[in-house]
C-alpha cells in the first residue's frame, strides 16, 4: 500500500497558470474603448470606435513591424 501511495505522489504534476496576459489585454481594451468612444461624434462612429478598441493590438503590432521594416 505504501508503494502505491509513493508512486501516486511522484506522478502528480502541479501546474500553475496565470492569466496576466488576459488581464493586461482586458485593461487595454477598456482604456482603448474609453479613448476611442470619447472621440466619437455619432452613434456609428461609436460602434466603429468599439471595434477599433477590440483590434488595436493587431494594429499596433502591424504599425510597429512596418516602422521597423520587417
């Protein structure tokens, strides 16, 4: 019985995962939405602003790579 318990304890893997990347993206999304929506002049520009807030990381990476000439 002790052998089974020892064997069982040796094969347990404890993995910790953090969601810090998701939290940073979420805060960035909220900040970008506030920024873009505050500059919107109509309802449809507000809708467009929200969509821009969702994809701003992709736009940022694209512009950064373009500026670096990659």
